[in-house]
C-alpha cells in the first residue's frame, strides 16, 4: 500500500489540571515568626525562616545541640531569638506565621487553636491535619526560588524532584536574577509596555541561560535597553535540532531539556514519546510532523518549509527527533535548507538507538574479545529498500558489530546479502523494538533465522537489529531463547 503524504498538524496543548495545594510565597522580611520547639527539625525550620529575613522567636524549654549550634553561629539573614520556656497563648499577636514542632497531636491542636485565634497561619511539623500550609523542597537561586510539594504524601520524592531541577538551573541564574531586580526600575522607566519590554526581557533571559555569572556586564545591559527601545533588538528566529533519545525521557540530556523549555514551537516525530514532550514548555505549540517508512508521513520539503516559515516569524523552533538528529535523522537536509535561508541552527545531540540497545542488553558493542569495529547502517533507503551503496564484504566482517536502523522490512534481503558475502548463518543477532520504552520487546537468535525472529515481535514499532559476536555473550541473551520474543523488563 502506497504511503500518503500528510500535512503537519498541531497537537492540542495540555490544560492545567487539579492542584492539591496552591503554591504561594510569603514575604517575611522584617516580620515576626513564631517557632515552638527545640529539636534538630525545628532548628532547620528556624534557619529556613530566618533566611527569608524574618525575625524568628523560638520557644524551647530544652533546645538540643543542633538548635544551640544554630543560635551560636546565626542565620544567613533575619534574626533568631531564643525564649527558653514553653510557648503560651499570648505569644502570637502580630506574628506573620507560626510553626510548631509539637510532640503530640493534642499539643498540635492546641497550638493551632491559639495561633488561629490571633489570625496567624499555622504549620505543625509532620501533622498535616493541623496545618494551614506546608513546607516543600526548595531549589534556591535566590531571588529565584522554586518550591516543590507532594501534598505531604512523599517528602523523599519531593527531594528527588529537587535534585533533578537543580541540574537544570545554572548556579549563575541567581546572579542574573539579582541583576534583573537591580535594573527593573530602569527598564520600566525607559521602555514602553508591550513589544519594547518583551524584546529586552527575552534577550536578557536568553543570556541568563547561555552565559556564566561573570559574563554579566552592566554596560552591555544598558546597551541592550537602548537597543530594545530603538527596535534594533529583535527576537530573531532560530532552530534547534534536538535528539530525544530512543524513548525514555530520563535519557534526555540537560541541554535538550533546556531547549524544550525555551521553545516557542516544537515539531516532533511520531517516535517521540509523550514523556519527552511533557518536559517541554507548557505554552509551546506542538506540531506532529511524523516521518515513518511506508506510512502516512509529512514530506521532508513540507517540514523544511514549515521550519523556515516559523523561524522567519521570530520563533524559537525545536525540531525534536527520535534518537540523535545526526544519525539517520535527515538533519543534514534540514540544516542545509535553514542555513541557505540564513536561519541560525544549533544541534543538541541525543542518545542514538544503538546506545540504547547496548544499555538495554548490558552488552558492549565493541567488546575487545569480539569486535574491533562498529558500523551503523540504515536498512531503509529513499525507495524503501536496502541502500545500494553498502560495501557488503566489509559489512560481513565477523570481527565487527553492525547495528541496522529501520531494518524490519528489509531483514530478508539484509540476511541474504550478509550470508552471501561470507558471514555465517549462525552469527548471533538480536532484534529489539521500542527500545527503552515500557513496551520494549526483544528477540535473539542467529542470522539465518532473522526474518522468522522479527515476525515474532509486536508489529508497528521501530525495529533495531544488532549483528555480531558480541550478541552471543550468554549474559546478554540468556533470557531470550531463539525463535521466541520476550517483553523487556
């Protein structure tokens, strides 16, 4: 059946779902905060509250060593004052917040009642039923502050999320945010609302994520304000080719995630997983431009024209490709088209499927006892058949590992060519579909049985074929008997 050409289609954006809690940020600078308790946990809360510039009044009859140590060294900001006695109902008047590290549920209820009577919001440590608000995990690039909540269900999960966000935000972001505060009044006074201010802040933000903290130059920022006012600064369009990896969103690079978070429009292939798309900026327009062999697909010329049109409108276009864009991803054609039109292009590498295959099987593709060369080849030319330019004698080298992309439909011709050029029919092979995804399936066997083996795999998914002695290692294929397919996992 002949494939039908289709036009790029826009995917519906995801809407904001239900929120377990409303994330808000209290301004506590110079305000009085009550903290009841002297434990190590209370000391952490006291340090956190004081770091916002609050005046923290601590009520603890017998503070432990960690609290005493904090009081001795002082906080980064604000003040810490110890009242070495239990809390009482007359301490809450005029306070902005009250935090109680209470030993029992009864004490927590009493603490809450006393604070609420004075109109003060309450948090009781590890007792969510008596809390008006909760503390979450924090990513600190102050004045940029990110709070993470799991609604009290899994604090350790919140900490794991924090660690991931930490890797995405450069440390220098704090310096850039502080500089934004310093120049905000000047920007408001000099630049008109609308396009002028937007031009400046977009250019400023782009520099914040690309440059280092030491690169902040006051003269350059003043020049940027002037250029934004005159219109010399424009939101010039650009295209970033991003490798999405084989499917698992955890295999994305940090740079890839940053590109997705800064995109205005994302043009993505059929093979890009929904988990990867979820990491994109929510406001970004998403457009499916799927390209699949022998299926309804967007033509390459349509994709090139669309990228060019969007970039010429001043948009940041992310062309999101499965695997690595520079390995069988037609990146060369797209780069040539864009560069000919003067559109800036950057490439963010991705983990190619061959690497995903090696990781999935715990198999080194270049194990020195079995392979001295590694070849990546396509099993699908422009005409849907094996390429005619392959050096089959070289491909049949028994001391090489060959990984064939998009080889499901041409597996019969592939095995015949290799065996005709001297590669034994008993050469170990593996075929894997949907690598690194929950639906990943594998088959292993020998070259002579390749066609029958691929027929056992679930239809529809992209098939990667590995050929060579490295796949005969017992630890790589012991759970994948010949002529039977197995779900990974």
